[in-house]
C-alpha cells in the first residue's frame, strides 16, 4: 500500500474535485487500455475457434491455413467465412469473432460497388470504409495506438534530455549556461519541417525516423522551463543547508531540486502528449509522416478532405481528434490546478 504525503493527498483531492479533468483522465485511461488490447476488439482473426473438439486461439497465435478447418486453400483462414460456414453446417463447431471483424490493412471489397462504403451495422463497418475499402473503426483505433505511442516516446525522450540539460544550466550557470543558451538559440532556428521534407525526399520515413527527428527538435522547450525553475530553486535555503552538510551537486539536484520542480514537469505532460499527437497527424496529412498503409489519423483526414462526398470519413477522424485532444486539455488543466503551489501555500 503506497502511503501518500499530506501534500500529495491534497493535490489528489484537488484533481478529483475538477470533474471534467478527473473523468477525462478515466476515459483516457480506458482508451489507452483498449488501444493496447485492440486485437481483442478490432481484428480479422477470430478470438476463439472450436472445431472438431479442438480449441484454437488465432488472435495472438500462429498462422493457421484454411486446411486446418477443412477449407480448400493454404493461405490464412478467412474467419468471417469460416464462422458463416460452421453456422450452416450446424455440427456444434463455432467461431468467436471480435466486435469489428476487420483489421486496419484489410480491403473488404464488394462485387460491383466501388469503395468507400457507407456505415453499415449489418456489414460490420460501423463507421464505413475508406477509399480503398479498409474499415474506418480499425484505422481509427490502430491509428490512435500508434499516435499515443509516438507521443509518449517523444515525451519520455524530450523530458529526459530537457530536464537533464535544463537542470545543469540552471544549477551551474556561468559559462556553461551561456554556451547552451547560444547552442539552443542556433538549433531552434533550424526549420524543422524542411528537415522532414529533406529526409522524406531521400528515404521513406518510418516511426523511428520521425521520432528521432522530433526528439532532436523537441527537447528545447522543457530545457528553458527547467533552467528557470532550477535557477530559482538553487537559491533557496534548503540548497544552502545541503551544501553546508556536504551534499554533492548530484545529490542536491536529484534529492532536493528536482522534487521541488515536479509541478513544472507534471503540468506540461498532458500538453506535450497533445502536441505529439497533433504533430504526427499533421505530418501524415502533409504526406511526410508514416508510410502507407500504416494506420494514421492524418492519412484518414487527408482522404476525408479529398472526398467530402463521403462525410463519414472526415467526420469520424475529426470527432476522434477533437474528443481526444479536448480530454487531454482538460486533464492538463486539472493537473495544473492540482499542482499549483498557490493552492497550498500560506503567506503571512
């Protein structure tokens, strides 16, 4: 059982009292859980197959050819057709499919009709398909998983670099601080989008390429915040007391300065996640992001704006983006209020 400090309990109570931020955090946590287990809800593979007394679990299992279930082909089983066939045969065999039995890469084409197809409950495409017949729900969910993973990776790398350099600049100051100020000023003037365009013209960017470039240009904002906070905290009496007791610089930073700048670090986390999601979406929309057919909100948005006669594409991705970014903003506002030092400070 984790025992929270009195200040942490007050911050948690304050966060819970801001209802829109608190409930947004619950919904966002649920979305993260759903995205991590997306294959159980949106997937072309069956969850469970009971066939001739044997049990199969294809979702996280190995490739199963159609001959495994008495079908006349060696490629991977079409579990939707298998489910319909077992129902017709009525021998006690059955297939349990996910709620949306399509994966984000599958082109579900219909004879005589060109995609995109309108939303249809009977057809299993609850939000319709895109211009190549891929399910919009599957593209949205798997695109969200990629976007949130990208944003969290950026958050971890940018914060690790920004906090380390910012603390060093604020704590040591002097020539070290001036040197990094000039380096950051020069580096921040490099046009980020031009770098992405140059890379995209030379090679096909992937997840790690984009993440590396984003980290190279994204750590500077946190560096300035941490420099300012550290510069202020190092002048406090507790730092001078630690020096007098013989504490090393590393111990002073790790045990005294960083814990007292936690409000700055925590407050910007939700907004950094939101900026990571929007950055990847914007790059995908402009055509400099993840390569097709990777599920992407930006690619869906591009399809939707180019095909406004099929409103379910653009409306689905726009609503998803607005809802997610709005929840992240509400969470950030609630965290900022909860960690505001003025809420629990008393002046005489």
